[in-house]
C-alpha cells in the first residue's frame, strides 16, 4: 500500500504591500473616528463608511475594529430602554402566570362543586 503525506503550511501567506497599507489606513481611521472607551463611532461613521472611504471590505474593517478596538456597545439610553422593556415583559409574564393559576383554580373548584 502506497501512502502519500502532504505537508500543509500553518503559516499564512505574507500580506501584500497594498494589504499592509490598507490595514494601516484602517487603524488610522479607527483612531480618528472610533471611541473605544465608549464603544461607538463618532456621528456619521460606521464600519461601512470607513470601508467605502478606504476601498476595503466591511468585514475587514469590522474584524480589525472588533479584535483591536472592541465591539460596538449600545448607547446608555438604549440600555436604559432595554431594561425598562425587560421589566415590563417580566411583569406581563408574571400576570399571565397568575391568570393561568386563577383559571386553573376556578376550573378545579367548578369541577369539584359540579358547576360545569
């Protein structure tokens, strides 16, 4: 039995000069337009705009931003609304559960008393 072993390189291919330059430009744009402390872009900027202006893919810009600057965070106002919405949904869920319990109790009582 003949077997052939093919070696696979674990080293990625070297980046082209154009790719290196694009990456440097993306870093510069992110430094200028992305606030990594608050996790948001300045007004009017996003991954797509940076990509378009620099001729890069949105995925490339997004991967550099997420890996080296961090994820986009929800604004505080959005977080506050989300918390209010969760509290309201929790209250609705509790009310529905209470109604179901009362309905079950009523059904059991009616059956036991012969009211049905």
